[in-house]
């Protein structure tokens, strides 16, 4: 087996990306704040709406202020942060930087987040699927033989996993990190709801680790489309080469900075969601049609019922929308319920009582 010190970034980046001369924007070439700006062909007369936030001007392409704030919160250096238009952009750019279309492959462990497969298909990257075991753990013995495949460039692990809600075994993840010559992505979209420490704490140990987080879930800012990737500075440099120059718009940067002044609201929301989850779980166990509720370290419950299609249609008729996962591998007759407010959960339970 290879050990992690054989990881060499230059060897796994696509050649065209390694040699790429990135686009240099007006805001790259002159970074001063003051002056008469006649360099970016903006409309100097103003924008369609109020001008207090300079909507007529291009935003900071490097999101300097926002990264400094995130660095403080995550206790990490700004050079280890990439910001994307949602995590979905951070996922897609990994494919474009590391995986050669029609040649390379990516490994995922279904059932898991659907975007990894969609991104693979968009980029013409072969998908290697090693399903989770029936208790939703990594099937490490089946994963290991794939790691020596030189065309395998990316492994996506989601922990806590969507839609199953569980944390993946840490020792298994570490084994993969140590024995793989490519990039291991750990998607921590739901980590805020769990009791586990973040894999960002292990970035110094693993030069091939990318940790994804998002402002869309616990932070309550899904509308702004802001995702984060944390990794070794070399990987972040690659991200910065391939990203669209102004991928994070100015209003997103401004509103996130403003929002992060209230970051205690996030911690309170997480506490509320976790306690609502416990209450909901407790009540759901009383229904005869509920066959199993999977342990969840996320902000949703995966629930196996007698007939999920029937239950889903019934709930829709009551204008309560859950996610039917019946056709997902290992999730037969399962519905995924996002934890709502106390009121919303009560309405759900009330509806379920007359099902
Ligand atoms: C919701 C979710 C995301 C978030 O994606 P954004 O593009 O940042 O909104 C990422 N990964 C997983 C597993 C998710 O469930």
C-alpha cells in the first residue's frame, strides 16, 4: 500500500490545469481601494437600484474580508480556504481540476449526496460505486483495492452522510486518506449538527484532504449560495486558478459578513434543531407504520415506513412536503424528514395521526 507521503499534487492535477495561465481581472491588476476606476468597463454612472453598496462595481474576486472572518471562526488560515457558489461549485471544480474527461474515475459510496454523480456525468468521469454496508458504514475492504487504480483521482465521502444521517467510521476514513494517491473529499455539510470534531483539524496531517462545508444548512443562509472548501494551500491555489474570476457576488459577501456578526444565532438554531429532532424521533416511534428510524447526526431523520409512496402522497395532500427516498439504494420505503420548527413538526405529527 502507498502511504500518504507519496501524494504529489503535480502528479494528479490535469496537465492543462497545471499549465494554465489564469484569467487576470481588473481587480487583480490593481488592488488599491481609492481612485477613479476606469479599468473594468463598469457603468460609472451607477446601477439600476440604490448605489450604497456599489452594485455597479465588480466584487472582490478573492473575498478577502469574508475569508478573514471565516478563518477566525474555523481557526484556519485564509490560504487554506476556497469559497464557491454553493458547495456544488466546490465539488464541480474538483472534477475540472483533477479528473481527465473520458479517462479518469471517481469513487463514491451510495446512498449519498446526488451531486457527486451529477458532476461526474457532466464532466464525463467514470463513476465507481462502492455501496455502504446495510448499516450505512464504509465497506472498507471493497474500497481499498480501488485506491491503487492510477486513474482514480477523487474519493467523495459524506459525513454525516446524506440521506442516511450517520457519521462514517473515522478509522476507515483515515485508512483511505493514507492509502490513496488522489484527493479525498469529506463533505461536512451537516457536521455542525453532530458531536464530532471537524476533519479540518486534520488538514495538516493529510495533504490530499479537502473538507467541504456550507452556509446552506446550520447557518441558515442557503439563499446566498456560499460553500467552503478547506485544504492544503497547494490545492486552494488550484481552485483559485480554475474558478470563475468573480464567482462570489458582492451582495453574498456583504450579507455573509453582516450575518457572521450574529453567529451565536447559528449555535442557538443548532441546539433548537437537535432538541426538536429528539422530540420528533420520540413521537415517530409510536406510529405502527414506522418500521425504523435511523440514528441521525444531521438535521433530518431517515425513516423507514410500511409504504413510503403512499405516505408521501398523503403528506403532500396535507401540504407537508418530505423527501421520498424509496428508489434510492438501501433506502426502500424510506422518507427523509428535515427537522422543522416546533410548530411545523407538530403539524406533521398531527397529519401522521390521521394517516
Ligand atoms: C445540502 C448539501 C450540500 C450543500 O450544497 P450547497 O451548494 O452549499 O447549498 C452539500 N453537500 C451535501 C451532502 C448536502 O446535503
